């Protein structure tokens, strides 16, 4: 039974991978087998960037975005290559216990977090690390050349994480933490916190 389920899972995964990766490349082309010609219909498969944009617009719909307080920008700006004046943040009620950075926009699930940033009250060590981590993603987006390139890097990293051991769990957080850009952002957050002496 377990094997049957595994085989079924593998077959479905293979079909999914074919349509996600291979089918778009072959769509609209013809193959010749002896005297036969097989023409594959021209199909429209959303690109990963289309999926990214759809997800972001659903997730962020109605979220009020703000610039960080000037004093906070001044404090953190020297540590980042990008311009923190154009970064916007907001409380996204559709998120739970997470944050998502979409290039220059940071969405936090925690209203306490966004309230503390807005009032520029001293952040706890863990909140500051969280903010520095998300700001590191805005820097990554700047360095990679903008939103579309950033989205493609995200999907590439997701692929890397999916084939990186251990495969002990399908927990989203575990996969997330294995993504190279996540490791970079976390290292950056620790480095900035050390430089700030907090
Ligand atoms: Zn991250």
C-alpha cells in the first residue's frame, strides 16, 4: 500500500513537473515519428513570474503600506546597498506568523511589529532581527536587478531547497530556511545587528 501510494505520488509529480517545466518548451512544436507527425497544441502555461505576481496581489490586496520612520531609515540605511527611503511595509492580515518581502515591499503578519515600526519604539532583539532580515531581501532585490529577477531567484532557490537534504518533513518553514537567499538574508541580519551593537 505504501509503495502504491509512493508510485502514484511519483507519477503525479512527474506529470506535474513535465507540465511545469517541459510542456511550455514543446508547446506548438511538431515531432515526426516515421511517417507520422505529432503536433502539440500551443498552450498557455503561466510563467513562474505570473504565479508570483498573482500570489502577491492576492496576499497584499487592501494592505496599507507605509515608509519607515525617518529616524529608523537613517539608522539602518548605511548598512544596506539599496535606498531604504523607497521601502514600504504593512500589516498583511492574510499572513500568519510570517513575513514576505516583494522587492521593495515588506508584508508582516504581526500588527505588533508594524505598530512598533510606525511608532519607532525600540524593537525587541527578535523583532529587530526580523526587520533586518526582511530588509536584506529588499537589498537582494536591488542587487539582482528588480522584481522580476528577484521572483525568478526565489523560484530557483525554492527548487534548490526542495532537492537539499534532509527530506524529513514537508514543513514549509524547513523548505524556506534551506533556500540560499534565506540563508544570506539571515546572515546579513546577524551581521547588521552585530554592527549596530544590539
Ligand atoms: Zn526571508
